[in-house]
C-alpha cells in the first residue's frame, strides 16, 4: 500500500493544533523538532514538517497528498487543490485597517491610496471586485508599522484578537476574508481509500469536540419537557433510577449553545446534571 504524506506546519501558530489533531486520530508519531519527516508507526502515513507558505504547492504538485494550512495561505498562493475539511482552529480574519485618525471613511476612499500587505493576491482581487484602484505595497512582514512610518495609508493583515492593530494605533476598517486551518488534498486524493479513512477519523474527532456528553436526572412527570429540549446522536437514552418515579437521561448536546441549553434543562426539572467531554463520535 502506498504511504501517504501529509504536510503540516513545522513551527508556528498551526503546528501544535495540527499535531494534536493527528494524535487524536490515533496516529503514533514523534513530533521531532529537528526533522523534516516523521513516519507514523500505525498508519501508512508520513508527516512532513514544512513552512506553511510551502504547503499548498507541495500538495498541488503531489509531493504531499494532504496538507493542513490556513485558508489565507491557500488563497494567496492560488493553487489547485481539493478542500477536504475545515478544521476549526487557526481562526482569524484578513482585514484592511487604518490609523485611528485616518480620513478614510468608506471603501471608495481607498481609491488612489496605498495599502501595505503580505497578501497582495487576495487584496488585489478584493479591491478589483469593489472597483477600487489602490496602490498595493507588498512587504514581507511587520505590516502593522507601515502607516506609522509613512509607508502606506492603510494595511491589510490577519487579525485575531485585534491587539496588534490597537498597539500600533490602527483600527479595523473592512473585512477581506475569514480564515481557518483547512485539510487540503491533491486533486483526486479524496478518492484514495486511506485518505477517506483518515478523513473519517478527523471528522469523528471534530464532531466530538463540538459536543458534550450530558447525564441528568429527572422526575418522570417532567421527562417529556426535558426530552423536548434534547437532541442526541440518534435520540436520548432514558434509564430508570433506583428511586421510583425518576429516570436518568443520557445525551449529547452541541458546545455552541451549551449554557443556554443547561439553564433551560434546569427550568424543565433536570437535576444532578453531569457534563463530560467526548473523545470521538463515530456515526
Ligand atoms: O514559519 P511559517 O512560515 O510556517 O509561519 P508564519 O510565520 O508564516 O505563520 P504563523 O505561524 O504566524 O501563522 C500561521 C497561520 O495561522 C496563518 O497563516 C493564519 O492562517 C493563522 N493565524 C491565525 C494567524 C493569526 N491567527 C494571527 N493573528 N496568523 C498570523 N497572525 C498574526 C498577524 O499577522 C498579526 O501580526 O498575528 C498578528 C495579529 O494578531 P492579534 O491577535 O494581535 O490580532
Ligand atoms: Zn509563513
């Protein structure tokens, strides 16, 4: 069987989460900081540790079958790859930002202005769509200092907390694209059996992350009210308690509306609510 290769970031913001995801998929490998390739002992896979900028092209050219990289890098390198799975980490937003005292008020005010960025391709397409002609200044890093140095009127850079913008006297002005880490594959790789197996494992880990396992007790008289609030993988399990007239309900609920759901359950008569993390959900 052909050994697959997956390219992940060697060091940086996506490295730790990428390694954690692959380990949670049950893959055994050493996360050597010094080596470029690490074999997986219990799956026909090798892990390539690369700079994130190189990952899309490695995957496009088939040197790696799969890759984990930010959507921003994929779009900027304009490669032809298959988007296999959004991974929910490395979330950020590519934004145009201006100085706090800027006279730029509307997008059209960018006409004829200069914008510094490390994302000239994505920014160029965005401006073209808006029919704005601005001077895109491509620089290789520390974009946020360029308005202060008089190098540009605005910047276009990734933002997560907004702290970097703030500490450089800048404010967000327009959203260009949202980004997160994505599993990409060479064209056609999605038909490979081992890629499908790996994707299923990744999806079961992601589903588990999005949900919590909940066990609660409720008096039978209140059971229908409680069940009305609950989904489940199929439907909730209801088990009798030793105490007459009471049952335990086991189910999974989505992380995103967790606290709302818990308070509704309490109001509906749920007691002794125990919430547990889930490792994997295999459908
Ligand atoms: O060495 P290598 O080339 O592999 O790494 P890199 O230095 O190019 O990338 P790295 O590790 O900084 O980021 C990898 C990926 O993480 C990016 O391509 C994005 O997809 C994602 N990501 C998520 C971010 C951020 N959040 C982020 N905040 N990448 C960069 N930033 C930077 C941003 O450029 C700015 O300088 O963080 C600063 C802003 O952060 P806040 O929190 O102050 O808003
Ligand atoms: Zn990079």
